[in-house]
C-alpha cells in the first residue's frame, strides 16, 4: 500500500498516530537508567541486579521483535501494538511494587515482550509500508525522531517524579502511561494492512533463508549489533557514571534528555540523507563518528560541560542509524516480509543491547570502573564502520522476486 492507495487525511492521521505511539512507547523504556542509582541504594543491590533486569528486557525485546513483525505482516500492526502496550505497562507497574531482586530481574521479560511488540521499529515498519519509496526514508526518520522526543521528555520527567513521589510510585505511573497508546491505534488500523496475509510458515521460512544468504542483509544484521551495544550501555549507565564522578543526578538525567533532543535532528538528517546520499556510506560515517566521540569523552576531563556536549553530539548519532538501516532492509529485501526481516535485524541490535547493559554493570561491580566498557564501545564502532561498506544498495533476491510477482 502506498500513498496512492489511501486518502491523504487518513494517511496523515496514521502517521501522526504512529509518531505518538513511538513517543509514548520509547521514552521511559529508553531512560530507565535514571532509576539505577536510587533503586540500588534504597534496596541495597549491586548494579548488576538492575543491569541484568534491563539486559533481559532488551534481549526479550529482541526475541519479541521478529515475532511481532511476523504477526504484523500477517495479521496487521494495531493488534500487535495493543498487546505490547498492555504488557509493557503491567511490567513497569510491577517493577514499582517489588523489592525482591529475582522478581525484579524477571520483570525484564514482561517489559521486554511488551516493548518489543509496541516499539518504534514496529511503528515505523508500518509507516514505511504505507508511503511511497521516495518518501520512505523521511517517514522512517520522522518516526524515529518522535521516539527521540519521547526520550527527551521522559528523562527529566522520571527524575522529577523520583524526587517528588519516589521511585516506586513513579514506576507505577509510567506503567499506566502505556495505556495512552491504545486510542491512537484506531488510526493506524485504518491504513496499515497486512502485507503477507496469504503467506504460510514455509513462505516465511523461505524468505528468511534467502535473506540470510544475501551479503547486504548479513552486513545490516551484524552491524546493528554494535548500535545496540552503544545505546544500551550509555542509556543504562551514563547517569550513574556521572554521579560516580561527583556530578549531580540532574546532569545524568539531562544527559539522556539531550541525547533524545539532539537525536531529533539526527533522525531527520538520516531520513533526508537516505533519500539523497548513499545509505551505507552515511551509516559507516555514523559509526566511525561514534568511535571518535566516545574516545574524546574518555580522554578529556569529565565536567558538567563535557557530559552535556558529549550527550548532544551522541544524540545526533544516536538513532540516526535506524531509518538508514530499516531503509536498506526495505530496499534490498522488499516489503512483503519487511516487518519480519527488520525485526530480525533489530534482534541483533537487542543482543548487543543485552551485552552492553549487563556487561557494564558486571564490569563495574568487579572493577568499580567503566573504562573497559568505553574502550570496547570505541573498538566496536570502528568495526561497524567497516562492516557496512560491502552492502549493495540494490534489490536483492527477495526484492526482485516481489517485483516480478
């Protein structure tokens, strides 16, 4: 379905609704790291407990993403988003009600399943299939920017709630906020129709086997792992890192907020560049720039100014990989199984997220220092810059078969 297939008002309403879902569904999930220090201190936990719950959340999100994508391809996006919103809301509320470390870790499964089904990749996947190819990169960037705006709003909001009503009540309020997603799904359901409704399990299996023999898809799959490592480590541990160095908790919160704010510009640039420049070249440049920025942050003295500057620059590079990566998946693999294949690429992202979130806490508990993690992020950034260079920016076997059929 393209813009020629739907009335413009309906399409615009769906795009707006999709952006609101991305805004509501991503913000608090991405800035949950502001709870690390107050919860660990109040409950007497090591940082690995909190980090493991976040890591399990991110990995479960990764497992849920391709399943949610396949269901969306076959049965429609709105049902998937509704399930995810309810599941994530319950999971966050339970986090505010438990003081048992094992149960807290296990809530990561519930939150991860919910955010995997109600996450912005599912939303932008739906939007990307209902607009023309010429507008796709921009719309993917728009949806990503909306998620980033949610991150900008959520970080200081969560910090304020922790200071005024306590972290337990704040988490319950956050859980309830996911219910706000549900009314917007009406507008998405009107235009986001299944693209593989007549496909069997063997058709999906064939699509996967073909995709994983395509060099371009493999490069995207492994390269996105690095993005997940970077994002999860920084958003989980940066607030605690700056507090360890004697800076105020508000600086940690605003560091995440600035990442979200500046990623709005980064996402729009990525969406624009995907329509006018080589997507793989821009992706390689983003990962190389991340490696340089992280290196400088580690090497210079950490001050309030350096933290905020680092956050702003990283924000420009943060989720700008998403519209380019998803755009290349669509370009090289076609649209019929797009949500499924994009979900698998995102699973790789979340595997990197699991390692980044958990390993950061583990290394800190052992060494009382994050230096090793920062340099690991630099090395991985350089590798990702190289991994994306062999991508062929042309239709692969799946896309060509779809065009013929």
